[in-house]
C-alpha cells in the first residue's frame, strides 16, 4: 500500500518561505524554486572552475593535461555566461508578466 504524501510537510520543510495553495500560480512556484536552482548552478560552476585550476597547477607541464584544464576552465566560464543570461531572462520575463511571486527575484527591475 502506498503511503499518502503529506505535501504540506514537504513544503514546510523544503521551501519554508513559500506558501502554495490550490490557487497558486506557476510564477509563485518558480519564484520559490529558482533561487535554489541558480544558487546550485553557481556553486557547481565554482567547483568546476577550481577543479580546472587545480588540474592546471598539477599538470607539471604536460601539454595534454594543460589543454584539458584549459577546456574545463573555458567550459566553466561559458556555463557562467549561460547562468547569468538565464537569470536575466527570468528577470525580464517576471517583469513582462508582472509576476509578484518571484521571491524578490524581480527587485533589480522594480526601481
């Protein structure tokens, strides 16, 4: 027998600042979740960039290892540009659709 999911406890523990109900909009849900997604992406990019730097420092002059490290660093920087662009697109869409549930995400455009 499947246990019934207690969505209220999941919401309270997982997203304590969010208040979702039957009349919640998609913008409310996305506004509550997106800061966590962008934060996780930023941390992952930082770790990937540091790994590339460490690989470059420990390459001991090996051209293949240096090339691999440069590839990691380049990919991390490209990912950073993609995340920043996605953040700006989300901000723009929140402003266009006048979303109030972006969790403070639209503050740069509200001035």
